[in-house]
C-alpha cells in the first residue's frame, strides 16, 4: 500500500503517457488528451481520457467512501474487479469493457471507454431504452452462471478462483449489511425513508419476525451456496447500453454465490422501476419475461454442449438432463424471488436508494410507489420457497 496515491487528472496524464501501449491507444501528444471525471458511485474515482486515436476509462479505488471520508475502505476491490473481468471475458467478452491494464500498486484499472453508451437506469427514467435489453442480460448471466460453475469446470479449476474471491471481505460485508441486514434493523443509522408516510410500514417490517426468519434463509444462501461466480451488484446502474449493445460494468463486488442472487437484484430493480414509473409497468413485466427466457435458453444450451465437463452432476446423460434442468430453474427462481424482494426493500428504505422514485409526479405518488414496492418485496421474500416460475413471480404483483 506504500506506493498508493490518489491520482489527480494531471497525475493520471503522466501515468498513461508512461505506459507505451496505453499512450499509443490514445494517440497524439499527452498534453492534448482530454480528461473528464465521471465518478458516479461511492467507492472510486473514474476518468474518461480521450486522445486523437481513441479513449480509455480509468477507475481507481478510493481509501474511503466518497460521501463519508470517515468510512474507511480497503483498496483491493479494484483487484477483484480486474480478476472478475479476466474470469468472465472468455464467455461474455463482448458484453463487458475490455481490460487494458491493471496496476496493483495504485489499484488502478484501465479499460475500454464506453463513450456514447448510457447507464440503463438513466435511459429507463428518460424512457429511451430500447425494449428487449433484458434478453442481453439473460444471455450474460446464462453464460457466466454455467461456465464459472462446478457443472462446467473441474474442482481443481473452480476451487482456486472461489478461494481468491472469498477474500473480497469488505464488499461482501457491505452486501450482507446493506442488503440483507440493515433495512430490518431498528435504529440503524444508515437507513432512511420517506417520513412520515412510510413510518408505519417500516415499523411493521422491522418488527416482522416471520420476515426476519425468511431473510435469514437468504443470508445463509448468499454466504454458503457457491454455485457460480457472481457479479455481486447487478442492477440498472451497473449496465450501460447503446442501442441494442448492452455492457455490464462495475464487477468489484464479485464473489462465488447462488446463481439467483445476480438475477434477483436485476429483476428487483426492474420491478422497482415499474412501481416508480407506472407507465412503464407493462414494459418491465415484458423485460422480466425476456430476461428469463434468454437465461434459460443460454444456460440449457451450454449444459447440453458441455455435458459432464465438470465434477458436479457428471453422470447425467441426454435422458436425465431435462429433469435436472427443470429442477435447477425452479431452484434458481426461488432464490431470484427472495433476493428481488430484499433488493426492493433496501432500495426503498436502506442506504443506497434509487433515482427512479424521482420520476413520480408528486410526493403522494412517490409514497404510494414506495409502499407498493415494500409490500411486494415482503411478499416475495415470504413466498420465495413456493415460487418456481417467472409466471409465479409476476403473479405476486
């Protein structure tokens, strides 16, 4: 850590100029490079650098949460993001930014610039996203869920990666706290909500013992079911698109966990957007259906193509596979429903909330949307063990 320093724009210019491959990619004189800060999250500095030939995106870990310098953070999350990019590139390289360079002393990632792309959350809020984007996310998760799992790979290949990502302690802790614990804890200072309109519902959620038991089951699934390598923070703010070209970014929360976690967070955000923007509700239902159809198609195709490649279910054949696929999809959907529910609750009353609610026409409409989201989130968590299909999930609405 002794060589770490936070790079200001001019420091970054000098650094890139000293890397021949990066300087060549940018082109022209370093003094002419344009550097623009686009930091949007809580944990990193992000700059877009453009030269006469091309551009790059530079992302550096900060030693603290941006909005609260007293909340110290380890720097190694950049290492986990770089590792995640390397791990999934063989399967979804066309759907993530290309990793160009990683500096393990500065915790700096240099990757392909997505200039011209728009964050999906913003595109949804503006109503300009091209319908069908969720099929691309379903394909993405279909590939990563299978190819990083024990079904596709031998123990000797999976175990080292699982061990490496298990050390992503700081961000796994954030997930456990902010998504799976804080919203249900009375007096947690990180929670906030629309008061007094939601006071009664928040009190009910934080006093609901059956709900807490069900959330406990999800905590256990998250921490003890290493089915595949997860993105770990897959929501509409970590996806960018340009037309029908969809890219997944910000893999720093990566870990091995249950397949339904990533999909649950993603679907939870689509449901939240539908509540916040009722005119998009039918669109969001269609996107969820498209997501699930694409996920099942890709996942099924890959399991058939790579039958018996891994050390789990290595004795299946073409006759026994269909039943096992159905069992897998039912299990995934149970997790998806539960994790979608906790995501809906935490994005409404927890620490990191969503801008979608800003689209509500007035405060009463905002309160109604939030109440609906909290109530549906609770139902999804409580009924998750009985939800096995996308139709069952959508019926909860």
